C-alpha cells in the first residue's frame, strides 16, 4: 500500500477516535504506534520510539514553555489587567476599538514565535468579541487566523529560517516572494471574519484621554519575551556552544518566558502590597496567583495534546513513511507544479507546524525545481510551496494553536476550520497567481 494512503488512513483513524471522545493526545499516540507497525517496524523498535519520544528534551522544554505561556495568559486574563488593556485599545481605536483589539492583539502576539501562542491573545479576543455564547467559534477563528498573519516571512519563525536555508535565498528576495501573503491574510480576514460583526462591536467613544500607563505595564511581559528573542541567542550560543541550534532557540524562548513570569510575580506582589496598605478589607487584597491555573482542565488538556503531538512526530519520523510519500507523489506523473504544492500541503497537514512542512518537503521541492526541464524559478517555487504548506498547517488537527484555541473557547475544531475556509481559499488563489507571476518574470 502506498505510504501516502497509510499516513492518511492513520490520520483518519486518529480523527475518528477523537470523535468518539478519546483525548487527542491519546489518539495521536495510538495512531503513531499503528503507523510504526504498519510501516513494518518490529515491536522492539516501536517501544524504543516511544521511549525516545518521552526522553526527548524537546518535549520537556516545550512543556515548560506551554506552562509559562499559560501563566502569561492567566495574568493577561485577570480582570483588572484585561480591562486596562481593552480600555486603552478602545480609546486609542475610537469607536472601532473593539474591532482593533480582536485583530491587532493576536497579530502582535504572532510576532513571537512561540508554540500555542494563540493562547496568549485568546483572553483579549474573548472579552472584546462580546459575551454571546453562540459566537465562540467565531472568536476562536478570528484569534487563530490573525495569530498567523506573519508566519510567511517573519524572520524569527523557525519555518522561515529553514526555508531560507533550503532555498539558499537572501532575505530580500524571500520577503518579496512572501510579504503579499500577509496583506491578503489581513484584508480577507477582515472582510470575511470581522466586517460582518463591525456594527455589533462598535462602541461609543469615551471623552477621557487614554489611560496608557497600566495597559503598557500589562503588555510588558510580551515585550520582554520579544526582547529576549532578539538579545539572548548570542548569549545562549556562548554559554551552550555544543547544543543544537534548534534546542538553543527553544531555551531562549523558555528564558524569555521565565523573565516575563518573574515580572508578573513582581507586579502582582507590588499590587498586593499596595492594596494591603490602602484597603481595610482583606477581601479586597489580591493575592499572588502565580501558577494557580496549571492544574485546570484547559491547561492539562493543552499539555496532554502537546505530549501526543510531539510523540506522534517521533513515530512519524522514525516510520520513514513521509519521505516515501514524497517520492510517491513525485513519481506519480503529476505535473511538477502540482507536486510542488502537494508535498508541502501533505507535510503541513501531518505535522501541524511550519518547520514541519519546510523541513520535510522543501528539500524535495528544491530538487524538483532544479531538475532539468522543470521550468520552475526560485521565487515562483517558494511562493507556491509555502502557500500550500501553510494551508496544510492551518487545517491540521495537530496544530497546537488550533488545539489551544479550541480548548480556550470551548468549541468544535470543525467549526473553526469551516470559518477560515474562505480566507484559506484566498491564500490558495494568491499562491497560484504569485507562482504564475514570478515564473513569467523568470525570478
């Protein structure tokens, strides 16, 4: 049986198990084991792969990263903090302040390449989007969509770094090939997802000047993380020269989140002390709540899903089926341009991360581009491959941002996906237009 069919069949089985109310993390582990057995690996290798996944430092660093992201989300969700930010944004944005909030804040958080980063912006979208329960899937879709508008070209994203390396392209040309995707994402996201709700979200403009100070202080943890992403890599490279770069980058993110968490603790201690001196009632004093939400259902679900995703990733890699699937698509007689789109689409859907589709499919894509008589050009190939890889990633049931957004807003994955189908269709259309345009220009 073709490797492509095996992978898709296992994925269908995983999705069927989740429909039967089995947790996604457990479903993925079972799917990974089935994939290894179907690939012909002996039981001893399957067991070794499971132990390899559990002992993988990446898993435990990711767990720490998720825990600290949840903590930042908890801090931003605190009523006083969320109200301060929303009040500031509403006043700065005038009557369309709530509209600006649900678009801008996920986009700002999206500048930080953290796994499950959509979890950080979710509290703001939740508050700004209104309290109607039947709109949970809409708010989840808005949060999910605008969280990813930079991932086509923002140089801090690992997927972009990998793509730059494989295509051996300077960043200026890479930016020219990819930047318009962000414009398309913002415009189509606004027209399809936000514009129908603008009238409902419009509020009266306050005559008071923006109370900027507290809002900026609340958002400072995000700034701390961004700052660490820029300044800590060189420090980490000096301290840990023998550690793999990918692992060092994760440690940089973990260190940035830890610094942000220290700030959060200091801020809460300061507020507690200040209220204690000014309040006569102990009920009015806010206690330090650091890590108070880690054992809640949403947080635990996220960690279990993370464990399942990373374990499945190990099983998939060790099965050897993904390279075989790529070769099958190439050798099937498909037109070259169709294979360039299909390989990243499959890899993005299976892995759920940009680094997954760039790292596994782009070497094959570049090989197709360089084959005699292909007629492909670098920028044309990149635009088509990245666009379809992105589509696969956004549709993937193991994409952590999709999982955490779904859990936070307590809605079905299918409803979120259906809400973004038209924006994704626009991305698909532009990828084809960009491919034809760059190919006609010979770039």
